[in-house]
C-alpha cells in the first residue's frame, strides 16, 4: 500500500504548482513543501502539537488545468461516492 500511495502522491505533485504535505505520527510532525514537484527545503521535523494524521494542501498547475483548477462540486461528489473516505478526508476550497 505504501508504494502505491507514494506513486499516487508523485503523480499529484507533478500536476501541482504548489504542494504541502504534513504528517503527524510517533510524537513528531513532518512537513515538506514543493513547487512544481521540486522540494523547497529539507524536511521540517517538529514536536507534535496535537494534530494527528496527514494533511495535503495543493494548488493545481494552471498551465495544465487552466485558471479554473479543480471543480469543488466534482471533488465533493467523488468524496460522497467513496463513503469509506468520509471520516478521514476533508475538503477546504480556497
């Protein structure tokens, strides 16, 4: 499962202008920021501040998707059709 998730995340990263990944586990928070797939710094590691889990914040690449980016309605529909993800996946359009 880990290799599949990594491959999926690499694909998503290649389609983003900006991507931020934060993982909280084992008492630590790990964060990495990317711009167009290129890491912007070494991995940030800090003590856990109460957050647990994984957070991914992304901005779709407008040179690929245009200025409209992703459709919030389509994403909400997809999440609604995958009930097993509802307790772990949250969408926050900006």
